[in-house]
C-alpha cells in the first residue's frame, strides 16, 4: 500500500490495495484518516462489485438511496448511475450531471457529508473531474472579503440549475420561478465554517448554488460571486482527475468543490455514485 499527496492543496492517492486489503481495519483506517486530512482520496484500480462499493461506503457512514428512482442502480438503490450509455434503446443513467463548480447538495438543509464514485467504464481522454479545496479557497480570499463575510450567512438554492420538465410546459417564467421557490425553498447556511476534523475554516458556498449573501446588496453579491468563481477555478489550485479503470474517488462534500467535464462525442462513460450520510 502506497499513499502519496496528489497536490499541495488537495488529495491523497492510494495505490497497491485490493478490496480484501481494505477489509483489514488498519488499512481502512489509513484511508479514512487521509480522507479527513486531505479532503479527497483516490484509490487507483480498485476492482469492486456494486455490493462491495456499498459495503465500503457503509464503513464511512450510511449510504442513502438516490433521490430520483429512475437513475438508481436496478439492484442497489444506494447507487446512482451517472452514464451516457444506452442499452436496449434506453439510457442506463443520468447522462449529464455536475458540469459546473459546486459542493454537493449545499442547497439542502443537511447534505450528506461524503460522496463516493467508482469508475465502471471511464475514458482517459475526456470526462475528467475537476476538484478544488474550500479551505484553500478561503485562505486565498482577500482579507477585505474575509472581514466582509465574517459571521454572515448565505441563502443557497438549486434554482439556477433546476431543469425544466414536461410538467412545466405552459408556465411563464414568473410562474416557474414561483414553483421552484415552493418545491425547492432556499436554505440558509453560515458562509464560513470550520472543518470538524482539522479545525480549518473554509468557504461554504459556490455561486451556482448561491442565491445571495444575507445583508449584501445586488452589487456586493455580484462582486463576491465573481471573486469566488475566480478563486475556485484558478488552474494553479485545481486538481484534474483523469479517470483510469476502476478508480475509486471519495471526498468530503462540504470542503470539496468539483466540476465534471464533458465527454467527447461517441465515447461511453459510466460511473457509480453513492452519497454517504453520517453514521447513526
């Protein structure tokens, strides 16, 4: 087993382990500690069945069924299938998801604290995943902005990214927005939080999932969102995960920004995703 730092700002890579190795408590403990300290862990070339992936996730917390039933694995409701592949003339999963910078489910009151992806069929030339560290983003925020957001909350929303469905046909823009506010009400979170494992402050909120900072006017919000986007997407502070077969990637949802990149035309890609709540 080898553990190495991926970048100075995020990530640990583990190689030379099998599922059987991870069943040993001392090996799993090293993975869990790397995850706590480095926000993101990549286990290269880990062959897993869907059931083994769920079992591994259950050692971190409690795997929860994906919200949309049509994208669940046909045998395992805890697994969401992210895929552009088609079988028997039907999509086997959701083809396009997370193609923008975000922290998972930050628009709900109590997001699952961990996400786990397993690369089932992954191309090497496209469909990469980009990662940034929310601790690092906060550290690089200008001191003026740190002072301005200190103690403030922000309203999070999914309305910028909600997709229009057949049930919305005929609605005006105003009616559609009003319906979103009813079905997906905004939630309020502290903008600066402290990681429970490391004690480090981090920025909780990505502009695509933020409505506004409480107490800021429109100009202040626009300026703040612009600088946050710039810091998140700074290429010197982004880790690009180029998938290889059977990669397992686990991250802390609150402290890890990420963004899926496009898959080139004609190329299939399938990844199994599990959201992991805190253990009861």
